[in-house]
């Protein structure tokens, strides 16, 4: 059994043990739709969703812990697969559908969403604001050896400009989740420093 399979078995058992039946159903549904590999052409695509859900499971003070984990599994489905927001709502409830939609970068017709509105929508949602931070954390952690150095720098710069300010607004909106936001922020900023050191960028 490889590491990905171990993570999947662990998460399935953990969710069952907590009685998180909606999140477990979201996991199985999303796994059916994310069957490829990541950009390294090796790592299973669904490992991304599984690892951010695992991280969400240990964050303190989440207002909607089960719905946050469910959204971790589903956050790419509307954007990357034929699954619609309506189907998410029917299967997993309006709260999960709303948070999944808020992290989706395209409209129902395929047009790109306005970026300012997109990140304002995330900041106004207790679930989406955490899931986007965790999504970014995992993408930054796994981009080494896949992205060119310039793209890695662009990626952490975008985190500074969009992700961290969004989470700062969310901390004000949802103070109960302050510790969770601070944990994610600390990991994102540490990753950014490492990237800049590795590629020779001297910006603070």
C-alpha cells in the first residue's frame, strides 16, 4: 500500500469515526472525478484533495468542521469537472455548495470570474477562506521540481497579494477561526521565504 492509499484509508476511517457522513460522501464522490495525475505526471490527482482535508481535520476552532472538510474534497470539482454547483447542493447541502462555488474561478458559462469579487466572496465565507488557504499551502509545498523558478516566484507573490489579504479579512469576519488562519498564514509565509531563498530572490 503506497502513501496515497494509506492516507485515503486513514481519512475514510477517521470520517466514519467522527460521524462525518457528508464529508465521507464528498470524499468518495470527489475521488470518482479526480482520477488523473498532478502536474508532476506521477502523483495521483486526488492526493491534493486528501492532504488538504487531512490538514483541515486538525485545525482548531473551525466553525463548520465537517463542511470545511467536505469542501476540501470538492473544491476543484465545479471548476475542473462537469459537476455543477446545483449537483453539489443536491448531494451535500447548500452550505457546502456555496463554499465550493466561492473558491471556483469560473462562472457557470466558463467565463473567468472577476478576481476582486472572487476573493471578497472567499473572505466572507468561514469555509471558503480556510479551504483556499489550505489549497494554496499544498500547491506551494508541492510546486518544487514542477514549476520553473520564475513561476514559483510569481506564485508566492500572488499569495502575498491575494491569499494573505483575503485571510486577513476573514480573521476579522470569523474571529473564532483566528488560530486556524494564523497556522495557515505561518506556513504560507515560511514557504514563501524558502522559495525566495532557493531561487535567489532577495525580497522580504
